C-alpha cells in the first residue's frame, strides 16, 4: 500500500466523525487510510467517506487497512504498511461512553473517582503507536485522541513525541465561539482541563466548581458560567463537536499551512490550551496576560487534586478520591508505578475492571 497523508487508527464513532468531516471539508487533496480489525466496518467507513467527499465536491480520498491493533507488533506493521505523515490514534480498549453508563461497580468507580480511572487503558494502544513511530525513525506527527489531557503526558514520559489530542478544551472553545454571548469574529482563547466539561453537562442552574478560563478580545471573562449559560452539552461524549474539532488542524498539517485553535495535551502538557501551528509544530498561543508556567500549573492542578499525575522522573501516581478507590481494590497502586510498567499495570487493572463490571 502506498503512503498516505493521514492514518486514522480505529473504527469507532470518534474515528468516523474525523473521517466524515475530512471528507466534507478537504479543499486540498488528501489521502486518508482508516485502520482497524472489523472489515465490514472498514468497508462502510471507506464507502461513506468517499461518498461524502463526492457529495460535497471535496478532494479527500479514503482507503482502508485491516489489522488487529492489539496484536503483537501491530503498530510497527501498520506504520510499515501505510507509511503515514500524520497518525490520528483514535483506538482504545476503553470506550468513552463509560461516562454516561451506570449499573455496576466499575462505572460507579469511574463516576466517583473520575475518568482518569481509565487513563491506563486509554494509554495502551497510543503508547504502542508512539513507540513504533520512535523505533521507525521517520518523521511522523502523532495526534492522540485517547484521553490526551492525561495520556499525552504518559507518552512523553515514556520517551516518545506526541503533537496533541482532539476535543476537550476544543469542545468548550468552539461552543463558546458559537454562543450568542460571543460577538462574531471575537478573538476567543480558552484554558480548560477535561474535568471542566462535567459542569456543562448539567443544567445552567446546577453548574458550579472551577470553571474554564476564557478571554474575549484579550479580556478575561469574570463569570464564565453566567456569560455562557446558553451552552448545553449532552451527558454522553459530544463526538459531533469533539471528533470534528481537530479536522481543520489535521488538514492544515497535511497541507503544511498555519493554523490557530485549541487542543488538549500539546507536546505532552496536561490539560488544554490555545495553540498555533507554524512550520509543522504546535506552540502555545496564550493571552498576553497569562504566563506559560501559570497556564500549565493551572491545568496540572486538576489531576493533582484528583486523578493521575506523571512526575518528571516518570512515576505515575493516582491522587485524591480516585487514588483511594483504586487502592481499596489494588493496595499496591497506593504507591503508584513507574511509567515503564504501563503494560503490566494495564493487565492488572483490566482484571479489576472485569471483576467490578460483574459486581
């Protein structure tokens, strides 16, 4: 198979949203390969994406590559077969739908302890893909869509590069930009951690806790909940926005064009930031009044209070309520683990998840 501009790893709803929106918006020629195990699903995604490109008169073309992404050496084989310039890693062994599910002890643990309970699961395939890119030695841009606010830090701690993720902060930046409270053309910048999303899934009168930080034309919004009370997210993942949010960036990367917007986990940083793409590299594009160190510390504080933290030395720790809940079941996790033991810890937590889902 010839090389491609963009490789999409995964065939779920998030990957489909990315492919379908590339198909509907690509003004420049772009070759996309979608990879996954389910051949029938692959055939449909290819058919639908090429049909949408024809429907909208766009220049994207789609092909597929069948592979079990969890098989030994699958990431190395996938890169060798597709030779991508950009990898969009959207496959995971943990569905994001867990945030809207209930009825067993696992979903209760996630609801109480937070989504970072799934971070190790989300990191598994992405870390393997990142390692394969490093081993191959060819320049490839990795965009990790699996819980990037936290997982991108794990990838960097393992010694690999990752450009950014999609969604999360970009969900909020785009809904705020589309709000009636924002003037058309206003310069909007948002600093947000994925934990900030939960409030917007509740009714306006029920919202509270730490809000994202928002600047309009350089001035910080004092009452974010009040200013954007018209915004309402769904209880389940808002793929219609999150999956779409990275498409303009991907097309800019493929065409070597500059771009400005918002992404989670740029270059492995915690949380989400305004960024600019220039000469193929992402840099923070913060408001003038906000120092980089302050922005990073603000985002990092969420996981320090409750979640998963990776130290500069590569030690992973679970904190807050999440740390307490996991330690009740796996006491050894109270001390955390070296990031190099990711796969072994993932296996241990998979056993825990299986047991709790039966409880």
